[in-house]
């Protein structure tokens, strides 16, 4: 499945693609050196948006879902990467405890994703069992999947310093639950086992602004390597600490940030002769993708917001009047699969790109969040493509070259997440 | 392309396949633990033969060829494995010097193989250039490939402790030349660079008997893990030191070994109710695959040999009357692609199976060497398959399950090569 690359993609991105391709050995070496200094997250999924004039990550998920969207051809890469990951963490491991999201039963797509993870880590050589944070599950519970197969989820069993299941003592606990509702007690103080990703990668601790601050640092380093403007791959942003949405003056900080950011984007658009109307996206600084997104083209648009209800704005966590906010440069996505707006999602295990897919939404615009109900997914032929760029092809015309570039951007965001997790590690002093 | 698995494959191998599949996590963990203690060869290709009643490696190539037989779908796995390999050896590397066979010009298949290696290591992030041991090449020489692309081979440049090309100083030198004609001076004493595989992996030093001695050790360990008879995966062998083919008594040692081995095989066949007539294969203990093979069903057959000319026997290196000999249990291959006799070749980079293919020979019997002029090659859908065994499928009926088993046997032979290289390392004392 090769996406339809619309003709508008003739701008600076094609130059970027050409430069990335010709610099491939230097880029791969640069990543190699970075990974000598920094530890990649266990697994990562990065949403990338290609505006033709700009290519940037807009969300970096450290508890990735969507492994069900990878094609079977991509699975061997995932298994091989999983082998490499385990080897580094706990080579003597026999058992892996996977802790999925708690609302497992109601989501058959997510169940298929979990099944895929079980398959990947099973084939990498681990006995994989599922433990749930849902306190309602007190006995092993068998769930049926669409294809007739079954998954069993079991209640967690905490004993002093260790977490496991009945008759199951894992070396590593792999979270596929983004902890947006806080860190459960049962996961605290597990110093005898590997808990991955670490607790501070959960959305109760993580902040988007911290991530994009790290990404900016990474983008600047990378841009220097390639001799290019980091703006081409870096979405600019501003942030506001505690915004009180009940206070009429609460949005002042947001409004002035929106204004300043739009001015900066306009300047950049002028520099590159881009005719697109600039826009910014306001997001809650915490919480997983898709939560509380609002597209703004003019700071005055926010006057209206003050008059709307909070629930409509939906920027706020339920029951809260105050939240932290990030204001980010909007990156439209000009890729389409058939007629629907599409954005690529790059999936990684350890430092390796293991696949990707398009998130497609027929009812959304090019400047809107696609990670909402109604979206669908199209697997990409990433496996054959990401690793096999074709030098000498016309920029913008070759899917393998395009996917290689997406893989580079995905890895830059993953590296940023690594920087971010190091900077926010509560136990960091211990090792210094 | 799924090979035609003939119905005769209903014997103990199907039980072995079932046991290997159900033990997958234990097997993968066992390999993981072995690789903590031992270093895998940089790359390896293993010829495997499936007799239905027995599955065994018959040749382990540490300077593998045939990367041109891997399907494009397998390449990403190779690139990922190459990345992992480089990272361990020389993470800061920019340059890789590849030293191919010297008779490059006359073999277009081999040229395509070399091009594939250049592609894999290029995409893993290295500047790859080719240096030749051929003293006739004094200037860079550009060779054209069938697909219109080109490869440039350059004369090697030796400066004190380092080897390179003009304006090219590599961190690692990768040999794809089996050194069967001896170690050239230009490769000696390169202590500042990584020379891989090491010189003692070349056929001027290596002995098949050492390899199969290590393989026997590995097979016994593995068989213990699975609770099975190691004979099911281990070809028995005997060896004779210097055999003088000019001396009428020269073949005495060979003859008595053949006799003893045939008796042992008969006993095993009886134990398992196998009706196949036992045979042994006599090979030169050194030299690459295919050189000097002779199939013998009865020790008396050798009486005839004494009467034949040496050239007919072709066991001897040109111009030599004396050679070392290994006498190995013959393993027939019962796999066929269409009507032709076929044997799988498992290809690995670092510790990872990255693909495989069938070596097919329409004019050879099931008990003969297929690695001879006239053989052809059929890529296997190994990439999708090796990592994706399907539990619950009927043994012998599922290609993925069969290929997973071949991948296990290939890795056992690779592990044996690792043991072998440690035992034969001339510099080993230095590190003790």
C-alpha cells in the first residue's frame, strides 16, 4: 500500500528527503553515537505530520498501541528488535509480565494489539502473561478475540519487593498502560525487577512541553549535522503553567503565547514563501494523545472560548478547573490515503524502527487531530521500505525514500524521549 | 515459495519440530545465555539437510555468499542485524572496508552478492568500499552488474599497523574471502583495526573436524535441554590425520573409520526403524564446501578408490599427495523444490537469522553434494516465516514451523563455530 503523495509535496521536504538520503551513513552513525550515551525507551510510537514544507513529530507515545496495524511482514523485525532489547535488560529472563490498559474487555482492537505484543515477546523467547491493574479482576479471566483465539488476564500479585501473578515471577514488567490516572500503589517500589517503561514515563508525570523541549535540542543537533534549518523538522511551542479556566483572566497567558507563536510562524512562512495560513494547536500539557486539542488561527478566537463551556473546550481533565497548557505550532498533514487525510505513525522497539502505519480520518481536516473516534488504520509497507531507500530516485516520488525519512524523524522523537526521561528521572541522583 | 515437503517427512523430525516449537521460549533463552558467554561470528551461512529421520548441518560457512538469494523482504532484517553487529564492534565507525574474493570479475552472481553486502552495510550506516587481494588490480576498477549498476574495487593500501584504501581508513575490515589459499601478508598484524572474521576463521587454518567436534558439544547441550537424542541433529564423524594417497596403505585409516561409522549408523537406523541405507561422506578436512566430496556406502568401495586416479577422487588439493580427511555420517536431503533435490541454507548476521534459501540441483541425488556447478537457488519466505512459527499446526505441514526449526539448527551450527573459533584462537592466551 503506497500512499497517495499529493503534488503539493514539492516544497522544502523534497530537499530534506534528498539531503537525508545522501547523508544516510552519517545519520546512522550519529544515532549510533547518541545511543552510546543515551538509553532508548523500550518501545515508542511517534505520530509524524508531513506538511510538504515541514515534517515534524506531533506526539510521542511511550506506551504504544497499534501493533495490530503492523503487517505480518513487519513482525520478524519486531521480534528481532525485541530480542535485542531483552538481551540488554535481562538476558537471563524467562518470564515477562505485560500490564495492559485496564479497560481491556471493551476494546477488541486493543485486544488484538495486546495479542500481537504477546506474540512478539513470546517469539523473542519469553513466557508472556498478562496482569491487570483492574481491581475488579480477582480471578483469571479469559477473553475471546475476533479470530477465535483467547487471552487470559490475571490479577496482579504483590509480594514485598516483587510483582507477579500466581506461580509467575517475572524478571521484567512491561507496561502498556500510560498511567494517565496516576501511579497505582502496586507498581511502586519495585526495585528488584525491571519496570519498563519507568513510572515517570507515565502521563501522570510526563509533560508534553518537556518532551518538545528535548526534541528541540535533538532537532538542533541533527540540523547541525545536516546543515539545515531545524525549523523544518521542529514544531515551535510555548507553554503556560497553571491556567485557571474559571478565571476570566485565566486565558491571558494562552492568548499571548498564541499571538507570539503565530507571529513566529508567519515569519518562517514568509522566509520560505509558504502560502498556508499559520495555526497553532492548544493541548493539555499532560495526558495522552488526542485529549484536549484545539486548533486556533487567531488569538482572538480565544475570546469566544472564554464564553464557551469548559466541556466544549474539553481541554480539562474531568472535574478540574485548572490545567497546564502547551501551545504548539500546527503542522498540517498533506498526505492522503485515497481521499482521507492521513498521518504516518512510526513504531519502534528499542532503537529500531519495526514498522509503521497510516492513521486515516475521512471526516477530519488537514489541520485537525486524527487520533479521534472514526479514525482507521492502514498498514504501511514499512518493512520493505524503511530500510531500503533507493538512492537516485526523484525526491518525493519514492515511497521507500519517504518512509526512510519518516523513520529518521520517528527516531529523533524517540531520542528526545530518551533525553526527556533522563532529565525527569526521580532516581537520577542515585547513579551520579 | 513454499517448498514441497514430501510425504516421507513423517518420521522423528516431525516430533522434533513439535518439541522445538513447544520449547521456543526455553530455546530462545538458552541461545541468549550462550551468547552472554560466547561471541557469534560476524556472519554465517549454514547448509542444513533434512532426512526426515534426522536434521543436521553439513557445512558452516564463515565467509558466507548468497546474500543475493535473499528476497527484498528479508533485507530489513539483515540491515537491523548489521546495525546491532556494528554497534557492538565499532560503534563510532564511519567506514567499512569489504574484502571480497579475488576472482570477482568472472562471477556475476558473486558480484550481485557483494553489491547486496554493500547495500546492507551502507544502510546500516557505514561508508562501504571494496578492496581486493588481487595484486593485478593496481588502480580502481569499475565492474558493471547485470542490472546496470556498478561496483568499484580498489587496491589495498597497507600503512604500518593499518589497512585501507587511498583516502579511506576503516575501523573494521570485513572479509568475504575464505583465505583458502593462505593468509596474505597484507592482512597480518592488523592490531589497530577490527579484522572480521578473524584470520583463523579462514580455511588455511580451519578444520571441519574441529567444527563438528564443537557442534557435537553444542548438540549434546541442546539435546539435554529438550530431552532428546542428540543424534537426531548431530552428524557423527571420524577423522584421519595425514592421509598419503600415494601410499597403498594410505587409506587404511579412512577405511577403518568408514567401517566403524557405518556400523554406528546401522545401529541408530535399527533403533529408529529407519530403512534408508547408511552412507558416509569423505571430505577434505580443510577447504571450503563442495571440495573433495565422496559418498561411500561400504568400506570395500574404497578398494576401488585406490585403483582410481587421484584426480577422480578429487579429495586432494592440487599438487598435494597428502591431506587430512574427515569421514562424516551422510545425511540425505528429502526436501525437493519442484522435482529437484534441495537443501536449505540458513543465513545469519551476528546472532540473528536474517533469511534463507534453497540450494537446488536437478541432476544430483539425495545423498550427494548439491554445492556444485549446475545448482540453482530459490529464496525462501524465511523472513515472514522464521520468526513466526504457528503453534498448534500439524507437524510437518507448516512452512513457518519448518523454517523456525531450520533457523534453530542454523544457530546451533553458528554457536558451534563460535566455540570452535574460541578454541582455535591463536591470541587466546593473551586474554586469559
